[in-house]
């Protein structure tokens, strides 16, 4: 009964809000419907509605999957410094980081589902009911770690929130090991995702030991960027308190990550261009394009320029410690990493293909619409869960508040009698 | 007390409602055959009787669909046979007759077009150099001055990475060395295509399309039976032919005799003669895939 009332209360919370809130919901809803209509065409006709073909057999969907795994991983990796530096609202940082992680994991799984040719056969890769190729296939590993990670996060978040809701102290000896476990799990999901690509000798562009370390550093740029912005919004609109210093420290940690990422990338560039083997073709396509085909080069330069500007903004103390320039930097680095993971990581791996042939891939309208559907649905989910969390944490939505309300209601109802 | 019980049953019923609704909706959309197909397990894990049942149903289904008697074989590998292939680079003229014989024999989709064999045109003064290879050559007459031709199809690796990466074990190497796909088990993730260094795997991006009058009804479950949208397919050395003792279609059609095929375990086979007396090479040997498809220079 309590649970039912809790759900009812949650429903009330997510359906109530100001004008801005409603227009946001409406906007997301329109995007979801528009995207879903595109995805429906893909379901009807097949993946031929995408621009992927045998030469470039993975594209925008798998790129988005990779990016979102990074966001999911990094949201929780922020717990490490929060724990070490003993930032004050650590519980809140953990909760919002993990909510972001939960939504990002769901979105990344959605991108896998829309990418496969027979989504209804998804159960074939599960253990027991299907024939999971464990431990041979890295994809089965990836599924395993993503699922574990998802489980840990959902348990921690619901436990913390539900205890707060029922006005009880949370079980520290249970939660602390779970939170600590979620950190290596976060590293694991992104490492295993990098291993998906990097151990394929057929694709020299990915076949570099630096791929997994590069993944982790980019994740440490994009994930905290989202959280920096989110914390400021929360600070403005709720009772959530976070000091400027904490935000600046996060930014400082991001600079280290960006610097290491830059260093890794330069190392990779140097090795490829100076040794100038036959594998240089992928890098040339990435940075210069082939003949008049510069589709990917545009994105990669946009990513490089945005990433480098963000690095400068974060590196210079005066711009790092100014919330306006800091936020510009956070947005820049987020989109820089998005383009890097979404477009310039996957596609040049297939261009030219293993037979040396060029097929110039850019996402089709259907692919973009499907991606918009997943991102909007993810944003909607994140909004709803965060709103409930905010209500519980800062607005006194609790078991007592519900009981009070029901007694008031009862009084009102009995009054006319 | 009574009232409570009543409440419970009603609640129980209400709880079950969505499940029932989803189940009913799902069922109304398909008949029992489709359901059986949906719940069919990995072909490799099935018993002989189950396989026979599936084959029987498939033959009936295809015969009805295409209006001619269909044979779907499930003949397993024969002990003592390991198939090997050799292709004479100095004789191949790049006529692509093998490509189209393969399409016809193996019921490859015409539109969207799928070719299991690709012929690469290369420049003589560069040797085997993919960066300067052209797959779309289209002159009046082949061979063209200054060029040689290298057909590429599944190399039937001894160490195939495509089967290792498959998350569902939908593709595997059979005992006679042929790498096969269970089209009913493949989820279409295309990880195998990313892993294959030869571009030998092809995906049904749309509904495959073979004209009814051109369909080959003599099929194998793991080979040329009609495929569906969203699954991966590949060269199987014409499993439906070679397991019956015939040559693959591409070997038979080749007008220059560039294509040789046989049992690697038989010391008197033609393929063993070539390995013994000609110098052979394997494509991308640095990747340690160990193909059973050899290239050689006959003249």
C-alpha cells in the first residue's frame, strides 16, 4: 500500500511543474514522436533505411552507443574525487551521478537494439535461454558488465532515495561497498567497450592499445561536463547546495583528463603519420578526406577545435574560475567528445573497407531521427527520475508528507457530514 | 476475511492483465508456425529429431512460397574431409563469371544486390596492393592491359575471428572446415563483419529478393536456403554441393580453370598437388587467420 502511494506521489510530481517544465516535456514528446515515426520505417523495411552498407557495416548507432557508455562510466567516476576530497554534498553527487549513469546505460542499450537486424532475437545472446558466447565474444562481456553496472546503480539510487523517503537512515555498510564497487565497474564498462573494437586486427584504425585509455580520458571529460551544468541548474532551482570550489575542482580534474587525452592523440598521430604505413589511409580519410569527400574531416576538425578551445578555457585559471567561460568550455568539450565518439571513431575504421574500397558514409535521415528519439526519451527519463529525486531530497516528499496529506483529505471529506 | 480474499483475487487478476494483454497482442499477430520459429533454438544444439522436424517444415514452407519442390539438406560433415581451395592468379582474367554463378547457385539477393565473391582489379606493377585495387572495373573486354585480377571470397580460415566475436554462437566452423551461419539464430549485430579482414560477410540490409523462376531449390540449411531480412550470410564453398561430392559452382563455371578445390586430407587430391608443386600464398597472412583458401601462380 505504501508502495502504491509512493508511485502515485511520484506520478503527481512528474506531472506537476511550471510553464517551462511543461514546454520542455512537450518539446521532448514531439521529438520522440517524430523520431519514432522514422524508426518505425526502419522496422518495417529494414536497416536498408540507414546509410550503412557492407563496406561500412557499423555507423552512427554504434558511435552513439560508445559515447553513451562513456557518459555512463564518467558520471560515476566522479565519485572517486568526491570521496577522496570529501566534498560535502557527497550523497547528492552520488545520487545524481548514478541517475545519469542509469539513463545513459539504458540509452546505450537502446542504440544496440536499434542497430541489430533482428531486435526480437535479442534473447539469443542471453545466458540459459539463448547461447551466450561467453567468454569468447567481447560483446557478451560488454553486455555482462553493462548489466552489472546498471544493477549496482539502480540498487544504490533506489536504496538511498527510498530510505530518505521513509525517513530512515540508509544502510551505510551496504551502500558504501556498492558505491565503491560501482567505480571499477564504471571503468570496466568503458574498457570493455574499447576492447570491442581494439582487438580486431582486420581494422587497423582501431587496433591500437591506446584505444581503451583514450576512451577513459574522453569519458572523464564528457561525463563531468554534464554534471557541472546539472549541478548549477540544481543549485539555482532547488535547495541543493554545492560550493563553487567543488565545481572548480571538478574542472581542474577535467583539465588533467583533457591533457592526457591530447597527449594520447598526439602520440597516435605521430606514430601513424611518421611511420606512414599502408594504415595511414584511415587517418588521411579522418583528417583530410579522400578526393572531394570531406564529410568526416569536417566533423573531426570541429571536434578537434572544440576540444582544444575547451582545453584552453579550462587550463587558464581565470577562465576556469569564471562560471560563464567554464560553462562554455563544458558545452564545447561535451560536443567535441560526442563528435569524436559518435562519428570520427567508428566510420574511418571502415573507410576504406578491408578490400581497400571507399564507401562514403554519412548517417541517413532515419538514423538521425532514431537517435533523436533515443536521446529525447533518455532526457525525459532523466528529467522524471531527477524530479522525483529532487522532491525527496530537497522538497520533503516523504512518507510523512503523504500521511499528512491523506489525513487532511480525510478531514475534508468527513467535514460535510 | 472473505472480503480480503476477494480483494486478493481481483488484485491478482489485475496484476496479470498487462501480461495477458501483451501475450494476446503478440499471439494475434502470428500463427503457431511463426511462434515455433521464434522459439527455435541454435541449430547446433538441436537433436537429430528436432532438426528433421525443422527441415520438414522449412521444405513445406519454401515449396509453398516458391511453387516448386524444395530440398533442404542438413547433411553433416564427413569424417576425413577438410575442404581447401586454390586460385591461380596468373590465369584469372577477371570475367566475373564465378560471381554470377555463385549468385545463382546460392540464391543471393538480386536487389538489394549481394555478391559473395568480389573480384579486385590490381595493377601489375604494384602487386597485391589494396590501396590501388578497384572492385568496380567495367571495361569492354577483360583482361585489361597492365592489370591482374584477384577474386576474394570467404577464406574459410582455420582461425576465424568472425566466429569468435559472435555474441550468440550463430556462426561456427564445421568439422570439414566450412564456416557456416545459422540464419535463424543470427541477431544481425554485424560484429562478424567488423572482424572479417576479407569482406567476406554480407548483410541483408533489406528484404532479400530472388526472382521465383531463378530460385535454386536444391539447398542446405547452413548454406543457400532463402535468407531473411537482417541476417548475415557468406560463402560456404557451396556446402549443398560439396557435401554431396560435387565441386562448388565457381569452380565449375571458371572458363580458365583458375579455380581448384579438394580435400586437404587426401594426399592424392588436386589441391594437395598444388600445395606440393606450386608456390602458394595466403591473403593477409600477417593477421594469423590461417586461410584454407590459397592463391598460387600456375604459369
